[in-house]
C-alpha cells in the first residue's frame, strides 16, 4: 500500500513539474505574451490609445495634453503645449485650468505619465471624467516621448 501511495505521489509531482515547464516555456516564447505588470482598473484599458492610434484619430491641434507626472518631472520635459495636472497639486492646477477645461471646443484630452506601469495618468483621467464630466479623456499607452 505504501509503495502504491509513493508511486502515485511521484507521478503527481512529475505531472506538476512537466506542467510548470510547459507553462514557463509558453510564457517565454508565446508571441502575444500578456503584460506582467498589474493593471489597477481593467476598465481603464478601453480608454488607452497608443501614439499611432492618436495620430490616426486626431490632428495635433485637436488634442489637449495633460501631464500627470510630478511638477519636477514636468519641468524636466513634457509634450509641447501639455498642461501639468497631477494628484499632488490637483486643486491648485485644476483651478488654473478650469476655464480652459470648460471651453474645450471639441478637443480630446490625452493624459500621460511615465510608461506602461505608471497608473497616475489613469487616476487623473478618471477624475477628469468623474469630477469634471469631460469626454473624451484618453490615457496614453506607451511613452509620451514618442509623440
């Protein structure tokens, strides 16, 4: 009986080991491997556009760029014409932009921060949608320097 139990355990471990190797190879070699970073809100993914998608949909003068990074990062470099609006200085910066945001005249808003793993842009874009009732508010997928 012990021998049968031991044999069954070894077979189960061998199957688990082979499955683990197959999963690791699939994750490494699959052409459309999913991102390994955490997405805070999957619903935000419908609001994400790449630089190429933005260029297909809009002319440059149809976009209002919002930089969700810190004020120091904004000062170091940003998209030409972008406005700084981050969570740290939300009220002050929003107050300065209030009239501009009320009179968008058909402009689409694009919020960006630093790359794929940055969630600041999603939070700022969500607040612009929920607190200000603005649409469309896009989140830039990828690096702002590609613009």
